[in-house]
C-alpha cells in the first residue's frame, strides 16, 4: 500500500467538473508521478491516487467520447 501525505497538496477543481452541486472532482498536480483525486464535497475524506500515466490515458480516452 502506498501512503502519501496530502496535507500540503494544492487542490484544484478539475476542468471536467461543471461546477454543479453534484460534479465536484478535485485533483492535485504537485505529487510527482501521481494524480490524487477527491470529492470536493468531502475534502477530509479519502483520495484516490492514480498514476500520472494512467490519468493521462484516462483523460485522452474521455476526450474521445
């Protein structure tokens, strides 16, 4: 299991979130090799850690849909 300290992470709302009450995905860009993802409505809740490569592939896939 990977443990990453995200207390100093700089979170931003994903450009794919529309800002509505139900679409609040946040990502942090300052963790080398990883893209942490969380629900902005629950900032102290869990974050999903995705490899930077997998995130790039996911975003490219989503853009094609």
